[in-house]
C-alpha cells in the first residue's frame, strides 16, 4: 500500500507567515548574534574543561 501526500495540503507547515515580516538585515543580524553566542558558549565550555583539569591535578 502506497501513501502519497500532497505538497500543498492544508496540514503542511509553511516556511513563511503572512502576519510576520522579517527583513534580510534583521535576519542577518540575528544570525550573527546566534553565531557569536555559540562561540562564547564553546569558549566557556573549553575554559571549564581546562579549569577542571587543573583542579584535578592539584588534588
């Protein structure tokens, strides 16, 4: 039994919304912020790992 779905069915979620408009500039700024935050978290994680290694060596 083969089940086929229509691409334009009413249950298909849309990538865009008629009620909300985001400019390309805003989208790019948000992407840059997100990338920066990911980098900060990654740096913090690495620093934490280094710190825990140094603590373990002392004890």
